[in-house]
C-alpha cells in the first residue's frame, strides 16, 4: 500500500516538474546598457582616430530590453565609419590608439543593480576592407548576488559576455560597419528546462510502469 502511494506521488511530482520546465523557459529578465558610465575611457560614446583619415568608432547602447532566460542577448552595437578611407590596396586608412570601454549593465528586474564589463583594446588600423581592432572583455560574468556588482544586488540574475569582440570594417556587418556586442543572461532561480524534463519523465515512467504491472496482476 505504501509503495503504491509512493509511486502515485512520483507520478504527480513528474507532472509538476514538466509544468515547471515549461514555466522555466518562459521566465524573463529586463536589462539595459543605456546607463551613465557606459562610455569609452576618455568619456562619451564615440572615439576618433589618432592618425590618418577621419574615422569614428561609436557605441549604440540598448534601452530597457526583456529577454527569456537562459538566452543569448545583445548589449548594443559598435559602429565603425570612415568616409574617406580606401581599401588596403589603395593605402588610405586610419589608425586608432589603445583604448578602454566601460559597459555598464543595469539589471532592471532585480531592482536596478548595476555591474561593469571593462573592454580593453590595443587599437588598430582601419580601411574600407579591413579592421584590426579587437576588444577583450572582463570579468566574464556579472552576478549572481553582489558578484562584480557596481551597485545593488543582482539577486539570482547573471550576465556573461563574449571574451572578445572583433570590430568589422566600415563596409561589413548586417548594418554597414556595425558589430553586435553579444552575451547571455540567465538566472539561478530558474531551473534548466531540460533537467526538469528529464527528471519529470523518469518519475512519470516509474508511475506508469507500476500502474501497468498492477493492471496485469
């Protein structure tokens, strides 16, 4: 009798886990990078060349954006422009000195907690068909809790960023000269749907197997 009740409980638990798995995939986090402090090391969202043709590297931040978790996200876009540059073969380009960029991420869902990814670059050369600018990011993760928080508490939310960003030349990209800054968002409060589904299916299988044996008996 006790075994039967345990099996029944396992079946119910399995069904609940399936429901949780569905809900987990529907959870959402709101964040933005349109925050004071998001800027190049010298200040501002645009950086000019150090020599050569007139060229700019600009950043367009993301306003409040909602995303399912876990999910790949965009933190914003870098746009490289050089109207008077030629191809590398033409020999007319621009040079950027080393620079830093602070990307401040605001976790709107957890009360406006903020953290900063710091990008460093040794600079590089720019032509219409070439860019050697690369930005390396650290830390690898903001959150959970107060881990790497500039202010506030991230709660269960955490963000990661790609280790480096390669800036495309002025004529490449989905939008001309644009490079998307990519990362992920997740939450320790949201169990992985795949894990819940596997556990749930196992418990349901136990219940169905036991019921089938009971019918045969």
